[in-house]
C-alpha cells in the first residue's frame, strides 16, 4: 500500500500492513519512492501520513480508544 508523507509529499510503500492497521502501533516501516533505486526501509510516524489523495488515515488505525472518543454518551 502506498501512502504520502504530509511534509514532503513523497510517496512511501508500507512494508508491514499489520503495523498500519493496528491502532497500538504509532509507526510503520516503509520505503520512500524517491529516485530510481529502491530506498532503505525507514520508520515513519502514522501521524505524518495520509493517503495519496490527501485524505487522512482512519481514526481506528491511529487510536486504540477511538470508540470512546466518538461515543456521544
């Protein structure tokens, strides 16, 4: 899966999707898609990533307690 870094606008390929989908992980391992050569794997904060369209990541991927915060009670 490809995501985009908010700051640089660079695309990155997520290496471990389980880390991305888990709200208990704050970072994901990925490879920037800059240049012609494959880049080394780096750690990226999920807070700094968006979908290539610019849409934010789902809250359920970022916050393990998202249900408590969205509950109107």
